[in-house]
């Protein structure tokens, strides 16, 4: 419900992106233009019931060029719409992950456009791209690279693997054994490879988009918790709605070939992406919101239905993602709604349910929803 509410409030083409104008009304009225002209906000001020978003908008003035981000976000959405119908939350979360320099794990049954969306999104970035199909016989050297003996100078030289790129799509990541998955630990966290006493730095940007199938477990290996924790988001992709399914069939009814990605236009280059990330870093976040994030994470560590809660990395992920989401919505400051939107996707893969909770049929998202309802929202 929180995701639907926030998606309705996302800036659209031609909409005013001035954060001061956007937040002159409470978040509850953002999607209702009729209420924006009434005197209700002034009445609430007189009654001392001013909304937190109003207080924050009065406290901060927009000094960031958020129109640049708005322009790029709309361009990315338009390019992805050429191939992917629906899945709006997934697209927005992928953009948030790119803007906050985080890796993403896409989980869904076969055929819901996980790989297609990742490939289309990568094509909108004017950077190097590689795809690695994880298989049970894949070795760490097949990902990182290996030393090759040169007969001419009788020396070994390091031949870089496909991980040395800007955006890497790892398809079916849970099909590789533990030793291959462990090879990703260093590069995902520190963005470097240590091999034979040498350190090889990754070029900017470096993003991992991984997919996995939660249903078929034959020939798969569970991802270790240390690797799951390195993903900013775990995005669970559901089936499209009936109307979206009909639109998919109508669009591709005369197309029997593979999608032609050559028609995708570049939206970002490395310099522009760096500029966006620098703008996101300047988005303000009050101590009240920081305490709110810390309280949510702390609640996961003391919840009766959770065996394992979130780590400080989870808190930092919520911090970065909420700032990126605020920038996408045209604000230079974070409000609780931003935290509530990203929290389920940040925490769902970092929590381990107790056996009793699993027997009750609960999911980690259910527990996160309970926690968000219990933690006091800053005003």
C-alpha cells in the first residue's frame, strides 16, 4: 500500500519539480489537487497540527538542480517502457539503486522480465556492460580472471574476467556453487579485486544486477547471508496485472524475433551519473529521520518473529536509498514516507524468520510491515 501511494506521487512529465512547491501541502494531499487550494493547511497550523513535511519544507530551501534528475528519470522510464510493460515499482527501485550506488537482486518466477529489464536499463547507461550466466560448473576464475603464462617473456600476466566492467548482469546467481559466489564478496563491497598479491580497482560506475528464481530449487545453491547483505535491494517481481498482460500480447503479437536493443537511446554517461550521485549526497536528512531509521533497524533485532535482524549496513542502505528516492520525487530533504517506501526492499533479504513464524506462513515483508506500524513516525 505504501508503494502504491508513493508511486502516485512521483513527478510526471511536465510537472513542476520545485521541492518548495511540491511540499506546501501535507503528503496525504499530494495526490489530490483539489485539496491543495483549500485553507485546511493553514487551519492545521493554527491548531498546532502541522504536518512533518510542511515543517521540513519551511526549514529547508531547495538549492539543488533536481530538475536534472527529473529529466533523466523520465528519459529512463520512457526507454524502459519500449520493452517492459508495467513493473513501475521495479523500475523506480532500480533507478534508486543506481543513484545510491548500490547493487540489486531481482527475484521472480521465470518470464516476468527480470533479465530483460536489467538489460534495457543497462543499455540506457553509456558505459561498459557484461552478462555472466551462472552455472553449477562455473569457477571463480571464470568471473574474476586468471593468470596466463606468456611464452614470449616467460612471465605470468593477469587476464581480467567479465566482472571488470561498469554494469554486470549476473543471471541465475543462485546456480553457482558457494566458492564462485564467495568470489563476489570483495568486488561487491570494496569494488576491487585482489589477485596474486595485486589489487585491481574497478572503474566507476560498478553495479551488479543479479537475478534468481525463488521457485525452482533443483541445481541451485542458497546465497550466503554475507552476500545477500551486500545487495542494497532485493526486488520481488510479481506477475503483471490482467490489463498489462493484454498490453504485452498486443505489443508483441507481430514480433517473433528477439528484442532489438539498438533502438534504446543513451540517457546517462559516467560523468552524468557521477553528477546525479553527488546531488543525492547533498540531499538533507534530519536527526529525527536518522533516529527513525535506527529505530526500525533496532526493532528487527528485538522482534519475537525474527531470528536475525538487520545490520548497520541495512541502516546505511535505508539512508542512501531514502535520499535517492527523495531526489527522484523532487525534494532536497528526506521525509518518513521515503524511508517507509524503501525499507521493505532493503530489509526483506537481510532478515531471517524464526521457525514458528515460518510455520505461520509469514514472510519477511509481513514482519517489516508490522515494524513500520509499531515504530513511532517523527513529526
